[in-house]
């Protein structure tokens, strides 16, 4: 009998593999951070003996959620500027607040608060774009959560750099510092086509190509942006991206609300990926991305919450519910964006969007053990006919009981084991006092 680190036994498991396998009385064997076997309990217990066993009776075992787009440290700005149009919100509230307040301390504690919120709602991997991202990486490493993080690049100064060259150099530092880390991965992230010159975009792409890392940015978030970019380039934004060599399988575009049929065709032809962020798009009245059409064309579409200033939470279960219902009502068709499709967007399809499908997103031998356990013995989850239906239409992030990331238990029975959440919340409350004072000046 093989001795291993951890066994999870007794629950029903959604593997989210290519066959959408669902196992009753399932067990998962984990050693040195990896899933080494997934099978029925009697088979696993015959072969393995673990240092620790988690009994998941009356529970659902599944891969952790993959949040494909957020701005983690913006937990510090949750609720400061709601009910505004995108550009008004961004230019007159968010950018000024960031200029006055964002520093290494805010980035670290805000990101740690985000990590706590994400772990407690079942997210095991997130893709981040913000400022002082080395602090976000440090916070994620401390919390034990997997991430793909990148420093936001602008034509104008940010709180972290004065010139675009400094921003590129900082991103290069991130790539080299965190190379081969078990949890931290780096992405190159120019902010958007309206805030980055062609020269910066080309430099960013060159950096991503040289180091073989992904590249991501905001794209066509609303109609005003689409019009602005058409006037700026004399052609559609996606055609411009094609002309400068941006369209390939390493590109992750966030939002993509105002995509035309031609845009979808070009993205599909070049293997580009998309993060759909429905709650943020609804709150900012940006519009509804044509996700069913994107998926029908073969584009990989993941799901993301966006940041806490435009959502205002990081709960991927809420995001799944929003995504499913938004597209049904938009098309007056209850069959679109069915529950299983949306759950896959939040897990394996999200992992594919981030280029991480070989290590996370499904429960399969050889992948990293990024696993969540959800207790089903609750009034609002009784009776159970479809696990997918419950995940999208009945559950909330508060139903997550236990979270394992990279084989390590980071939350057990709702208790965070890697984060002192009382300390983190107090630190962010202190930061918020300074933010509030700065907004009154």
C-alpha cells in the first residue's frame, strides 16, 4: 500500500474532464501537490494510505474555480464609486483615487484580502491586472493560491512607474523573479488600446514572445470605446490587432462586449481566448458580450469577476449564476448558457483561457490538486437532482467548506489556514480611512 499525503473520500465528484464524468462515492489520492488517482472510494483505499484523510460524505468534490480576470488589490476601493458610466467611473474616480492612494502596502493587503475572499468562495486560481503586482504575487504566495499576475501598463505614469520603459522593465523583473514558481505565473498586460500607444503595445508583445508568457488586456468593453478606437485606427480594433501581430493563442482579451461577427471570426481563426465578466458589464451598463456566438465559433471563453470596484465581489458562483441568466434573458431563450456550460467556463475552460489546462481546471491524475469541497446537507441544496444546476442556480460562495490548492489545505470547515483574516480586514479598514480622506480633498 502506497503512503501519500492526502486522500479525499466519500463524496460525489464532478471531474470536469472531457467526458464530464460524475463519480459517486468518489475518492481522490494526492501526493506532493499532484492528483495521482481519481476513482471510487473502495479502489483508492485499497491502494493508498494517507497522512491525512478528509471525509467528504454528503458533499460535492470538484476542481476549484478559475477567475479569469480581476484586480485583486481593488478590494480596497470596493463601493467608492458606484452607479457610474465606465469612462466617468474610470477617469474621474478610479484613476484619481489610485494616483493618491495606491502603494506597496495597499497592493499587498488588498490582494491578501482578495485571496481570502476568493478562497472562501472556492476560487483556486485567478488572473490579475493591477499596480505593484510583485506585492500581489507575494500575497498570493503567502495565501497559497495559484495566480497569473501582470503589472498594468499605460502610456501615462502609474503609482509604480513614471515611464513605459520602467513599466516594461518591472514586468520583465516579475517574469524572471517568479520563473518556475509552483503557484505564481506572470502575464504581460497593457491596459487597453485606448490607454496604450501602438509602440507600447508592440513592446509588450515582444516581451511576452521573448519569455513565452501570455498577454492580456481590456478590449471593446462598451460602444463608446468601439467608436473611439475605430476613429483612432481607421479600422476595427480587432483588425488593428491583427495588423500588429497580436492575434494568437497566447492572447487573453477581457470583456469583448462589442464584438462583431468579423471580430469573432478573427479570434476563432487565431486561437485567441476571452474572459467574460457579466456582473461588471451589467453594473457599468457596458452591454452583453455575444458569448454563445463566441463559443459556437470555437473560441475558449472563461469567466471572471473583474475587480471589486466594478462588481463588487469575487464570488465565482454568483458570476456563474449571472452569466447563465443574463444571456437567457438577452435572447429570450432559456436553453442558452446551460448550467453545465457555465460551470465548465468557471473551471476547465477558464484554465484553458489562461493556458493552464495542463495543471488545473479538472480532477485528473497528473494535474495539480486544486480542489474544493461543498457540503450538500443544507436546506437550500435539498433535494439534489443535478449538481450543475445547484452550482449555478442554488449555491453561493458561502457553501464552500474546504479548499485544497497545490495539494495544500488552505481552508478546512470554513476556517482559513494560511491567512489571518482578522488582521487582513483590520489593515484594509485602516487603508480605507486614508482613501476616504483623500477623496474629500
